[in-house]
C-alpha cells in the first residue's frame, strides 16, 4: 500500500519537476482519492504536503539530484552490472478490476459506462485509465464535426453541451451551413447536397474541439470514481506464463539516458494488473498492434489502410466568423486526373467564438514518393475559396495524426483472454462520413458492458473483495469478453460501417472518379449489400512506387502569413520530449539495410517528406559521403505515420517517457 502511495507521490512530483503543472494539479487531486481507497488512514496530509509550494521547491531541487525509488539512491557508477541490476529491478504492482490504456473518447466512455453499471448494480469495481500524454486531451487531434448520437446515449440526462462550455470554456457549435466543393487550382464547384450520401450530411451535428470534449469526459469519469493517470505511457503488454492471456501492462521506465544507462532521476516503471484490460490507444497504437500479432487478431481480415490528417486551428476576426459553417472539398490539390489514386480531401469548420479548424487528410496508400502532405496542405490554403476564411487571422495550433480508413473489412477480432480493442485501436472510423469519434464512444460503451458482465459472471468478485479474503488479482480467472463482438454487430456501428464497407477499396483500385461513382452506388442504392467484398491486401508502405517513375514536385515557399514552414508550425504543437532519453523511434534490426541502401536510392527518401514533424532527414558531412539517416525524435508529434509509410515499415514506433509529445489544447 505504502509503495503505491510512494509511486503516486513521485509521479505527481515528477510532473511538477518536468513543468507539467496542469497534470501536476490533476494528479494531486487523483492521489487523494486513490490514497483514501488504499487503506483506512487519512491521507489528506499527503495531498496538503504535495501542494505546499515551499515543499515542492525543496523537493524539486532534491529530485534533480537524487534517485527516488524503493531500491534506494542511485550510486553513480560505470559498472554495467550495477546498471543492469537497477534497470531490471522488480517493478511495483498495482491491481485493478479494469484497466483502460488511453484517455481518448473510447477509453473515457468505457470508464464512465463501467461506473454507471457499478452504480446500477451496487457493485464497486476499481477502474483505472492511463494516458501517455501530459494531460487528458493533450494528444487528441480530430476535425471535428461531431455526431452526438453516442454521447447522448452515454449521458442521456446531461446537457453535455452546456457543461462543456461551463467547465472547459469550449463551444459545441451547431452546424448551420454545410457545403461540399470540388476544387480546381483557382476555382470551385459546389456539389448539390441532394446527391451526396446521407452519411455526409451534417444536420444536427456540432463543431467541437475533441481534445476539450475529452477533458470534459475525463472530469465526469473522475467524479464517478475512475482513477485517471496522465503521463503514464504503457510500454509493455503483460501476459500470463503461457502467453495466452493478457494480465495488464507495464509503464515505461523514466530517467534512462540516450545510451541506455540510468540517470540520477531514474524511476522504474510500474506493472498495472487487471482482470480485463481495454486498449483504447487510437490508430496504430503500439500495444494494440502487438496484440494483433501475438493473438492473430487480423487473420481473415483485410489489410488496414490509413490516412494522415494534418490540421491547424486559427483565431479569426469576429466579423469573419460564420458560426457552424462546415466545408469539405475534393480535387485540388490531391486529385489532378479522373483516375488519380491519391485518396483524400480537406475540411474547414467555424467554431464559436472565433475559431477556424482547417485540415487535410491524405490516404497513405498514395504512390508518388515525392508527395509532401504538409506542403500539399499549405498549398490548399492558398486557394481563393480557402484563403478568404483565414486572412486577417492568426494560426494558434498545429498538429497531425493518422486515422484508420480500412472500414469494416479491416476491423480485427476485438477480444482475447484478458482484454479487448476499442475505438481507433480497432478501426471503427467511417471514412465516407469522415467521422470516428461517435463510433469510438459507442464502442467504448459496448466494451464496458461486455467487460462488466465478464468480470462479474460465475460469482467472480472484485479485486477489492478478493484482497479482503487474502487473495490477489493473480488469483482471478482470466476470461474473454466474447459478447463484445456480438454487441458491436447488433449496434448501429455495424450497420453504419456495413453500408460503406467497400468504398475505400474502390478508390484504391480504380481511382478518383470511379471511386466516387462506386461510393454513390453503395450509399444510395446497395447500402453495402453488394454480393462481393472488395478486400484490401497491400500495406500502405508497399504502395509507394520507385522515384524514377515520377518527377519531383516543386512547392512555393511559405509566405509566413497564410502558409508556414514546418518547423515554425511545429512550435504551435507544444511538442516536448526530454532530450536525454533513449530514442523511441527504432530502426528494426532486420531492416537496418533499408535506410542505408534502399530508401534514398530507390524511393528518394520519402520519410523526409511524409513526416509532418520533420523527424527524419538524410545528412552527409561532405559530398563524397553517402547521406545517413538522422532521427530527430524530439520533434515527434506521435502521429504514427512513420510506422506505416516507411519503405518496408522499417521503423518500430515505441512510447517515449510518459508526458512527452505534443500538448494540444484546442484540437
């Protein structure tokens, strides 16, 4: 018990030491509720002490010089055996009934629904959410025109829109105008609303910041008794001895330098054990991807395909605001011919009081290695029908994130012994509707219901009840929440995705115009009931063609007013990583030859262009020397694009120290 308090205390103080004061405040609040549940003592003193400014200043000084761990002070030594002993020392263990990895919309919805079920049945299950970002919402990026169907089901008696404004000062702006344009380089043509698929209609939807909505949901979850810990990055899935079931995750060690040696600030990760673990990491989550391989969850499914979303948020003069205005476009700059296979489009939304959300989504199955998604986005903003919305304004935020586009055919098996996949970890995004938040929230609700049934069935008791009997979480039987798949198939998620199950593959196979025709056919007539399934079989990394088949693309230099260079924009993401840590972007050992002899030579080093954060570059010290790959991991915005589009998928994306990465506020 005291070890857990020690861990929580050190986590809080570490957040303060690293400058994450918002997370510090959140964790301080969480520590009091967690501590009070640990034993019968009064731990208000702990919280008061941690919040005492003079105490913090003293600890901050001491923390920078000492090793805070139960193993004792770190003796600075070059002895590798001593370092190995420290790095492999036993980790503390924290047991829960349900652990949720990821504080996005699906994970938070699952936590809320679990606590609702606890209240309805008078059962007390411990529910924990861990989030690798420095605070809830800091790694969340989305368009976002929000379909409120799922949140209305989750919180049926609550005016979430009013509470969002009151608690987060963030508006849910009703859609008032909805247009879809086909762009050429200088002109636009409006597509009549009546011929658009119903799934593209935005009547009754809201323009929101998804990050702010997640902060609101996080507050609701905490009020219901969910324990939420930002700054905890899940780096390892924990299995039973036979590796047939999941028993939790371990968080990444803190304070390891670039060479892999423990620093003075070293702190061992913690093992979080649970009866059921819900993985809600978002698209291309590192733990989720591992689980798919270990348990063969993708067997018989289509290959997943992804898009890269790049976004800016602007503040504009009040007189230019068109509250609730929604615009989507196709054509320029991504599609230039009728059979162009570059999938994607753009969005532009006006949110109260004076914000414009603008972005581009490009399918990562594009062929031309010279395409630079970031510069295509900047080029789009120069179009006269786009520029007019931004002139006179100020860009205040920038970010990027990948999204699943494979649809229903690419969703893996969702459950395994000890856990399940939800939200974009599984791939519930509807690429025709251009939305995934509503399906993520609904999948979290359904997973919670299935997990709740599984944990309590056959007389199984909560971890707290078992501890009273002198037993622990390891004594619990690990089962599979098999009803989750059934619940998904009988929900509106399945019917919505079924209607458009073949549309993305139609674009991939036949190009832009044929893909549009097929989408119209499916959306208006067949509703997904075609007697065939178009399966996607190629990884996005393998669709890139050799550079000698294309001409380099020349982009205009940025003007610094409407368009910006990448590093200037990157500053608006708030991205920060501790410099002296092991690089979290690892070249796979068996693919080490690709950046050395393949990527530059065959594909003109596309990673220098597709990365929206300038992480990868090839540098040579002199003209006679072969350029070598340099990884600027400190720039990483955790979009996961590199793990998808690299030639041969030669990068293994792992989590950096918890709390690192972007710090989005209004995305």
